[in-house]
């Protein structure tokens, strides 16, 4: 879910728990691990549960992807 004011995008909301204002890392990780074209975004906790991994693993993946130069973060 995206909220719009004029032409700018304000925030993304977690598809599962409704957490608002997802971080750039949460948005990037959802796109990187699920689909670039996703319409459903996940907070770290809900994404970890969905993928059946712990949040620390996902945080490590963010660091790894950033080190590789991934521009989604």
C-alpha cells in the first residue's frame, strides 16, 4: 500500500502487520528477495517470518547487498 500526496510517494506499509513508513532497507529487501514488481511490502519481522529465517539473517543480507553495490538500498 502506498500513500500519495501530490506526485510524491510518502510511505509504504507492511502487507502483514500494517507497520507504516517502511525503511529503504525494508523496501529494498522485499524487492530484492521477492520481486522487483511487488505491490506488497514487508517489515523486517514479517519478511523474516514469511521466509522462515531470523531477522539477523536479513540484516546481514542488507549489509551484503549494499557491499555488492546493489542500488535498491
